[in-house]
C-alpha cells in the first residue's frame, strides 16, 4: 500500500486519547506531501487503518476532507486515490509561490538582524550536509524551514499566512526534484543571505525570484522527461 522503500516503522501508530480524526488527517497529509504515498496511488481504508492503528471511520473522514482540499480523488465505485497534479496546477502554484517568496525576500532585506542571518546560515550548513548524505527527506524539510525563516524575518503576518497555505503543496512539488537541485539550491540560498545581509532589497528580490523559478523549471523538466 505504501511506496516501496518506505523505512520500517516510518508510519507511527496514533496513540489515544486526543482528536483522532485530526491526527489521522495530519498523518495521511504528511505521507502524501512527502510522497510516501505516491500520486495516483490507490488508498485502501482498511490498509491505512491498519498502518495507523485506528478504525476505518477516522480514515474515511480524513479521506473525505483530503478530497475536499484537493489532495485525494474519490472516484465512484473505485475508491480513493492520491491526486495526480496536472502541469497547469503545478505551474499556477509555483508561480504564486514565486510572487510570495520574492516579496518576503525584499522585506527580509529591510528587516533582518544578525540573529536572523545566523539562523539562515545555520540552515544552509545543515542543508548542505543533508545533500552530502543524500538525505532527501531532510533536505526537503530544511528547505521548507529556510523559506519559512525568510518569511519570519520579513515580518509580514498576512504574507506569512498566505505562504503557509501553500507550503505543503510546495513541498509536494519540490520533493521529486530535491536531489536534482542538490547543492545548487543551497548555493542560491547563500547568495540570497548575502543580499539580505547587504540590505539590498532589489538584489534579494531578484535572487529569490530566480531561485524559485529554477525549482519550477526543474519540476516541469522532470515531468516532461
């Protein structure tokens, strides 16, 4: 049911008590966004329930919510399947991401302090180490943390909320190209930090726009291949 190569024990059983419906939803969404559950994969309620150690009811409710949000497709007489994003969907999301991230970089160049710059540099070092170790999951998670830190430094709450709404989908699209982007992505991060440290809003905006465009093009190139 889960993708081949998923480490044994990677799907934790959910412990009671607590808002079980919400926790099942969170667990399934994490498996989808990390592509442990692949686009187009058939989702069998009984198998998911067994992996998570719950009954089928909270799984069914979670699948219905994921369907409403566009992560899962419920097909009559066939069941649930992980949504397969179209080229247009990917392009629209990654284009919006570019707009949000570019503005965040501009604001970060205006507001960054030394503590923020130190945090960004630490994330780059960790990201480089993850790439060296060929740890794709860690690299993807650290990439998300780096961009979230830029948003935090930017200091615009509304912008951060909007970025948060697309964050999981960005991870979904970034994961397949993370290995391909490799060190180059983190080199671009370093250049961006330099622009922010210099308080060069125009350069920071340009570098972030180019950086996110590289990811968008890499995703489309992989799909074409």
